[in-house]
C-alpha cells in the first residue's frame, strides 16, 4: 500500500477536524508506547498472535496518527517526502 492510499483510507474512516488536539495527543501517547516497546526490545515482524505491544504495532499506530494529522491539515505526505528529499540532497549532497 502506498502512503497516499493509507492516508486516504484513514481519511475515509477517521476524519474529524474537531479532534485535531485529540489526534495530536494520541500521537504523543503512541510515541510513548513505541518507546516502551523499543526499551523492551520487542523487535522484528511479529505474527498476529504477538502483534500487541510490539514495535511493529506501535510504529503503525504512530504512522496512523501522523496520517490523520496530515489529513486534517490537507498535507500530502508523499509529495512532502519528495520535496524534503530534494532539500536534503541540496543540504547534504
């Protein structure tokens, strides 16, 4: 799945501009849970039975809320990635 497809899927199922602050708080919460999973070393791609609390699950949750916030602010993350890569090439060569 492309990032733009994920953004659209999230927008179709979870787009609520009144919840902008809530989405941000969830992003922070999920980042904390990712930190805990990293600290515990729950690395690698888990199977369905071991997904809960894994780094993989927490990375997805962070990505979800990044996409939700991008949607609220009408930001195309794929386009932003391309623009940022161009800037980085200039900056870092």
